[in-house]
C-alpha cells in the first residue's frame, strides 16, 4: 500500500515536471542554426549569448558571442542592460540550458530566443 502511494506521488511529480517543461519551452522563441545565421547577417540588433561553463567556452565558442555561464546569469544580468534594445539569442551545448537562460532573461525584460541544438548543431551544420 505505502509503495503504491509512493509510486503515484512520483509519477505525478514526473508528469508535472514534463508539463512545466513543455510550457516553458513554448514560451521561448526557438531558432534553427540557419535562422540564427540569417538574423546575424541581416541585422545588428542581435546578441549571441553563450551560457555554457567557462571550460566549455574555452574549448570553443561562436565569434562575437558574449559569455555568461547559466549559473551566473541572474547575478550578472546587469551586464546585458546595454543590450535591452537587441534580441539576445542564447546558446549552450545542445539547447537545453539556453531555454532556461532565455526564460530567465525574458523575466528581466529582455527580448530573447534560444538556438535549437546549441553549438553542437552549429558545428555539425558548419563543418567542412
């Protein structure tokens, strides 16, 4: 009986987490790598924000990107105030942390988006 109740509680929590993730994901604009390239080429109003760790950043990053690791974003968000008039396109390794960053910055009044697939997708599409 106790095990069954625990199972239903855990199952309910997993469902709630999945539903929350679904709605958070929908609240953010998502761009493909191609769309990011188009936006970078067509307007100066875009800022790339790399939210990966310092170690990941040092292993390689996109040209002209600004770097603030996700875990420092709330504390360092004032660094982006001068970019309030620009769209901030967040990216990470695979596209998960960038959604969190975009949502967080959106709450602070920034215009944000996330790059689908992250730098891994960027590197895959731009090799050779």
